């Protein structure tokens, strides 16, 4: 009898440990697989100069469950005060009537983006998820949920604003949808080591053309993989301003009313697009101006204000009004890519761009003076 009881408790204990381990595995993020071809091309063109992202740490032992109607902020605060852990949002619709302030050492996870929905309520006037410039936030994971706006006001889905002296860092978004926010879908400023994997950022920016699906500003070390930034309402699919060490693989932008991607300003460089598909842009698919962020309306020929060291590898830039319109972009390569656009495939003003094994069905234009630049794409910020 005693032997049978001991056996029962051993089996129960093993089952409990197995259940805990399975739960921890479900809460843990999955590292992004970078294609070997990316490493090979980087090595060939940049040697070992490219700096990859650092991943966040996770604390998975402490788990607090939140059902619809319960306070997400209270759960985040409690987990943070205990040194970190998981805030597990149960399936259903969580109405956000106030901004959620995110904190360090938190994994905020739902039961799946089709099951856990966070919906804009009545009390949000800035952002659904917010981090101000201080305190510094590190090691944050948002996973397996949908953050849905109502296209009302000027409200961001996710808004992070760091400081140069203490940038937010090691932030990961995985398997999430961020849709229908009137301002930016995601806006990250002075935030480093950002990973976006298998995410949809769509139908954002209804408040005006300065609001985009994704807007990076003064960021370093970005990895985007299998993300879709299509259908911005009025702005761009993705804007990279003053961003260094960007790797975006297998990403998609379709059907914009203005530009698909913009990359500009100082400290912009080491940008690698692999299997990026951009199509259906009413203006320019890849707009890389030589632009001073603080003096947008005046053209400068100083390469300091344009992206440097850009690589497009196996990209498709098709069915846009203009393909790539670049000014003073140097030390850059277009490799194994296809361009087929309405007006111009690539317009290059005082650029140093090497074209390798690529197809340009409409054809390219090389400009030596800004006066030659097409009037319709003179200012597109």
C-alpha cells in the first residue's frame, strides 16, 4: 500500500514537472533562423562589420494570468516588482481603456493572435502600449496576441521613446498583429536590439501621411523576419530614420498610397534587405533621400544624410510607380533582384551602387544633377 502511494506521488510529481516545462516552453520565444545566404553575402561585402541583435533574457518561473476584464497593468507591475516573469493574457477580448506602461523583464503573452485580442477602448489618447524615455526598459517580449485599434484620434499601437544615454534595449515582438491604429502601428525611438518576427503591422496611420505601419527613429541593431507591413492607410509601410545594422528578411509591403519604405538621415547604414517584396506603391517603393531630418525641405548632397552600405539581395520591387529613388547612397549593392515598375526601376543621383545579376525591366536612370530629378518625386518625406 505504502509502495503504491509513493509510486502515485512520484508519477504525479513527474507529471507536474512535465506540465511546468511544457508551459515554460510555450512562453519562451523562438530564435529567428537567418538564412545562410545572408551570412555569405554579408561576409563577402562587409567582412565582419555587420553587428547582429542581442536577444532578450526571459524569466519564465513567475506566471500571472489575466482574464478579460482584469487589470493588465496591475499584473505587469506585480511581476516587475517580483523581479520579472510572465503576464499571461487569457483568450478573449481585453478592452484597453487606459495606456499600458510596459516594464523590464516582462514576457507579455497571449494564447494566440486569433484568440487574445487587445482592443482600443475609450480612454486612450497616446498609445496602447507605452514606454517613456525613463526608466530604461530592457528584456521585454510581446508574443502571441493582437493589438487592435479603432482608427480614432491620434493613437499609437506601440510607442517606445528612449534616451541616447540609456536606450531601451532587447525588445522582441513575435507572432503579433498590430492593426488599425490612427497614428503609428509601432513607433520605436532610441531603442536598440529590436526583433520583429512573424508579425503583421497593417492598416495603421489613418490620422495622416506622417503616420506609418512601422517607424524606427534613431535605432541600432534591428532584425525583422517574415513581417508584413502592407496597407498603411495614409503613410508608409516602414520608415527607417537614422537606423544602423538593419536586417530584414522575407518581409512584405503592398499597396501604399505614398511610399513603401523610406530610409534617411545621419547614422543610417548597414541595411540588408533579403527577399523583401514591395509592390503596389502609389509613389516610390524604396525612397532613400539625402535628407536632414530637421530640415526636410532642403536637398543636401552630403552623404552623411543618406543611407550608406545598403544591400538588396533577392528582392522583388514590382508594380510600383517608381522602384528605388536614391540620392547619395554609396558602397551599396543590388544582387539577384527583380525590378519591374511603371516609371523608373532605379533612379540614382550621385550614387555608388553596384548591380549584380539583377533584372530591371523598365530601366534605370542615372542623374548627375538634382535639376534632372523627376519633379513628382522631389519631396516625398
